[in-house]
C-alpha cells in the first residue's frame, strides 16, 4: 500500500506554474503537462485528473502450531470519483522532433471543498470513525501520513492528493499509454489567528509548593546553619520558616501551528500555612527549568473478516526548552493577587510548526516525524496531549521544586496568511482544449523529413498550436509569475518518512 510517488520523465511530466508549498480546498491548480521525447502520432489524447484518498493498512503476525501466520487488514476511502476532478486537455496529432523543443499543454483543476459522498460510498463497506451514508458531507482532510508498529504489529495510514496525467498516443495502429504523477499537499488553513483566552481554551492548573528553610529570603543573614538549626530542619520543626504557595499555570487547550503558544505562570502564597514574617511576598520564585512536550496518539481502522481491526501508537515531540531556559537571564515569577501572569510563551515567542519548535527567533527543536494538526477522518485519527514540567527555585534554597501537568489539546492548522500566497494566475482557467480538425501529416512525409534533417513546418503543427494557446492564455491572465518546479514539499516529507521507516526497521 505505498503512497503515490513522484513519477516524471522526459516522456511525460507535470509541472506547476505557481508553486505554493501547500494548496487549500477551493484553490485552483494551474500547470502544464510536458513531453520532451520524440514522437510522431496522428492522434494523441491527454487527460489529467486530481485524486484524493485515505488509506490504512495493518499487518499482524501470530504464532501457531504451524509456525506463524500473517494477516493483512486494509481500509480505503476515495474522496472523488475517478474522473470527477479531471480534464481532457488535448486531443489531436502530435509531432515532437528529436532534439527539438518540448511540447507543453496547460491545464487547471479546482480542488473541491469537500469529499463526494457517492465516491465514499463506492469505496466499499470499510469501517469509519465518521458517520457515512444519508449524503453526509465532510470537508477534505489535510494531507497526512504515518508509519508505526510494535512487536509483531505494523501499520500505516495516510491521506494523499496527487495529479495524474495519461498520454495516449496512436503509433502504428496501436495505442501506447504513458503516465505521470505529481503528489501535492492539501491543508485547510484556519481563517482566524487565535488571540483570546476563549479561542485558546485556556484552563487553570495548580501546583503546590511547600518550602521550609532558613534560606527562603534573599536578605537572610544566615550563611551556615548551626547544629540546632540543622536538627530543627531535619525533624520539620514549626520553628523553621515555611512558605506554602500555589503555582497557577494557565495552559492552552488549543495550539495553532505558527502561532505563539500561551502558557502563563503566577505564584499565590497561602497566608494561612506560610510563616507570618514571609507573608509579605518577600520570598522570590525563579523559573530555572521548563520541559514541554506534545504527545500524539495515532490510530488506524481497517476492515477484518469477522470484525474491525485497529492499531495505535504514541509519539513524543520535545520542545527543547530545557536547553534554552538556563541560558536566559534569571526569570523571576510574579507573586501575589495583584501581580500579572507571566506568559512564558510570549516571553520566548514559542511557536510550534510541522518540522519543529521556534523560540526567541531560533529553531530549538527539530522533529523526525512531522507534527500534523489533530484530525479524525474516515479511517485515521490523531489526537494530542501537552505535558510540562516546571522547575522553581525558592529564595536561596538549593532544592529545586518541580511541578508537572498535562491536558488534552487540539492542534489546528496555521492561519491562512502563513500559507504561501497563490499568484492570481492560479485562480484563472487555462485556454480551452483544442481539437484540431486538420488531418495530421503522413508518417512517410515526416520520416523523410527526419532522415534528411529538414523538418517542414506544418501550419497546424504542435508548436504553432502551443504558441497560439499561450498567446491566448497570456492575453487573459498576464504573464506567469513563477517558474515551474515539479518537486513539491510532499516529496521532501516523503523522503523523511521513508528514511524514518528504514531506521525503525533497522
């Protein structure tokens, strides 16, 4: 069940006129199909289509009396019918001289906003996390891929989108078919850059710190404890000064890729349990360490003979802050009801993206596995939790007091302004398909021209048609603003995951 790979050659390739790293549902993809290899054919049909699907696979090995058995379970959902998002971009004769210029055919396809319920129904009776039937319409899921496994269980799941072109040429009375494919990334951006506590679903967490010591304040004159003071400290005597406080932590329930992660801290002293001489907020609290991790749980669902089968695996994304905090100037936490929360996320400019974590304008963590937004689609589900550990130094006490917490979190896509902007050309249609009624030149005539090295210019040959086509397109659209690049970001992520899969297998 491999993902669709980039498949281009001199025989046929797909190139995009504008090359954003990510497309969104509703965008129009404009590009061209290119052939460089020599060809003379009286009839060529060129089609291009957009495919989208979600696939899952589970392989389980079990021991039995005869050694072991291997069972494979699958799930598959097609988002579109085969030719639902497709176009016949050329039909007619083609002549490409050897060593000459390549032939190009422009196209444009618009990505639908949602999956086709009929196409989903035709995928079969595969189990789904989403309710199917009755014309249920769901938005297109984001591009996604995952490879996992443990012991004798291996599984994978992916959501992919790709362009596929087929070039059908009549040569010697027979049809020869050449195909090309180009994976693309599709992601639904959020229309709002989150900013309010309600949008981030902030929730207050509490951690208790009890510190009993003669070194609680910076202005204490005690430099070395006497034997009597050591004895009182060891038995927990009430004569030893004590400070009791609640460390309030405002944690997010929603994280937006590319947006600052809000995480705020404030210390509240308990006046009842704290020694009287320490109730005036004389005690200082310094943040000395912060560990933050995002944990993901990925599940796949597959069809079995008698029942459904599934598998899941956890992954951890360390934010790398433990290396950063010690390098900062002392971070003193605010104390008291009147003090404002210190937003550590704002202080560090802490942001999460698919490939790592940024803080203070630098990459502090790089992920081997891309961090995708939380999702629940037909046969794949990924959820997240955020975990943190805080280290606090109280006064001059050597002991570091640690507080930890965790909560479920929803990771959403980046704001639409953070996606690469699409050139206006992408939103405009290409020129209409041409279907020449002029009979193609004979094979004998063309072959004679090749042998003599003198190619006669036919008034309706492929080059002239292309010139007319691009002249028409440029007149309607203006000049294209970017060069073609057949390698989208999907290819780079594909390589990373393939390497990771090899590492796991090793």
